[in-house]
C-alpha cells in the first residue's frame, strides 16, 4: 500500500520587512517536531520553511499542515485557501491559530490548539477514517516531550549548517502580561531528562565541525537545580550555545559560571523597562530595575554576551524613556540591544486589558503584529510619539559609532563575536528603519 503524503509548511510572509534578522536562517523546530509525529511506515513527509525556499503550490499531498506566527497569518491563510481549492485537506497549528481558531477555520479544515504531541496520533487516526474534526485541543501539556526527535534531516542543509536548535524545557512559571508563550506551553516548568538532551545533541554533532546550539527554551535557567545538571552534562560536549533566560540567572554566580563553562556565549534576556512601575504592572515585580547595571556586570564577568530586550509603550512610559534607555544600554556595555513596541498579541492578558479599556487602534490587520508598529493608544504619549521614539532609539543604537562605543565598555573577549552579531543584523535593521521611518537621526535631547 503506497504511503500517504504530508506537506508541512512553516509559513513566512517574505514581503514583510523584519528587523534583527541574522544572515542565516534559524533552523525551525516546531514543524520538524510535528513531522516526527507522522509514522514513517505510513507517511512520506515533506517540510518547507519559507524563510529559505518557496512553497510548491502544485505539490502532491494527501494532507497539508501549516504553522505560522501572527504577523504571517494572512499569508498562511492564503496558502491554506489555495490548497483547499485543490481539495487537499489543510490542518493549521501554532500560537496564532490556538488563540484564533474560529478565524483560522474560515481557511482550513482543522485546527490544532496547543502542543501537537498531545493530539497528533488522534488527528491522524481520524484522518485515516475520514472523520477529521474541526478542532483538536491538547488536553494538557505533555509532561514528556522531545521524543521522537525532530526530523531535522527534512530541512534543506542550508537551514542547519550554522546553528542547531533544540529544546530542553517547556513552560514558564511567570505570568507576564504581554507574553503569549506561557499560555501555550503552560505555567508549569517541564524539563526533559538531561541525558536525553545530551543524546540528541550527540546524534547530530558529527555533522558539524563546531556545534553552535540554540536552546529555544522560554527560560533556560528557571529551575537552577535542573539547569546546573544540564550545564554540567554539556561541558564534555565542547559546544557553543545561546538561549533565552531571565535576570534571575544574574543573581546566581554558580549558575552563570557553569553556563559559561558549558559553552554559553550569549543570553537573550528581557529587561523590558527601566521603570519599576512598568515591570510591576506587567507581572515582573520580581525584576528590580535598580539592579540592571550590576546584573549586566555579573553576566559579563562570567564571560557571556548580553542581548537585552526592552519594550517601549508601557503605561508608565513618557517621552524621555527612549533617551534614558539608550543611555543605559550604551553605558552598561550591553552588547546587543533589542527594542520592540508593546504589542497586544492574541491570547495575552495585555490584549484583554487594552480591549476592555477601548485602547486598541484600528490597523492593517495581523501583518503589523511584528513588534514594530503602534497598535494601541499609549497612556502618556501620542501613538506617533511612541512610533518615532522607538525608531530613534533603534537607529541610534545600531549606528556603527554607537556599536563601537558600546562594545568598548564590554569585556574585550566579547568584542569579535559581539561585533559580528551586531553588524550581521545591521542591514535588516537599517532596511526596516528606512522603509518605515523617514525622519533624521535626532539628537538625544529631543527625547
């Protein structure tokens, strides 16, 4: 009996101008994880990541699966409509359609809400019997995940030539108002067995001369005991790695030291705001703004690069927040600053609150949900002031003179890698700024 054909798409709208883009594609993990859930003896699976290759609109398929982010959802719906017009059943999954299933069902036959591991066996059984349901809701967050391993071999070699993506934990114990990820993965922190993570890394290490790993965990150090066990096990592998983390790691010198010894080169950390009132309202009262400088110093002393994220548009932000944030970033020596505008993503407590307060602005649809557009009325400034201040801060900090000035205050050992990382994203940042904002580079006193 011939195998059925599944055509799985990581949908990306290439017409969008995205900032902070690295010079190489990030190896997608979600769609390759879903691919591993199709029994190989029954299904022939093709995976397409539109970041690298176009979708074959004439592809032969018995079932099409599409995963996408909010900003790419209009494009994903167009793809779904196309395949359905060819009478090919379409299933959609991911963060956006989990929170907007009724919208998605206008374009597809079935929606997977939540994590795929909990529902794919049932979905595929229903499909085989011709009784595919409209929605499949993961009953709970699966306590064990990671097996079978993601089918990375289905991606083109260009995807994983430079970077290997893996997940050691899921979930986050914090309830930040603006974040949709914990709502999807749950507030319970779920770690994989350390040896399983190590084995998965070893399985692919022969394909790389030096393995650069990105842990896509929401918060790699949320449970210090587990993180230390993991880092200890990574030391013999001699890898380089990066991940997302919270500032709690900066308060544990032993944890930072073990992270560095295990190969950690960079941590992406949400500082979010210099205003403590903003942090408190957003659900991050456990973060203290007055400690930011010493936190950056502690991470630097461990030999780790800081990629710090700041959100503009909180209710406590006045027009001076842009200048103050830029000054902090430059003086602290934070190697890679990332600025975004507060965005009311579907499923977030923030969206619920702003909608209740009547502050959401009519926009051009989901395409603008990229962290670069003002989509609501700020409390203490005009929407235009928030938009202009955001681009001013971004343009100021990605100017070559600002990069060199900032890196001169960070550890010398970071300089070569930090310089490469900054300038690898410089082109995409400047392209976005020139496309969306025509203003001159204003003096700091403006803000």
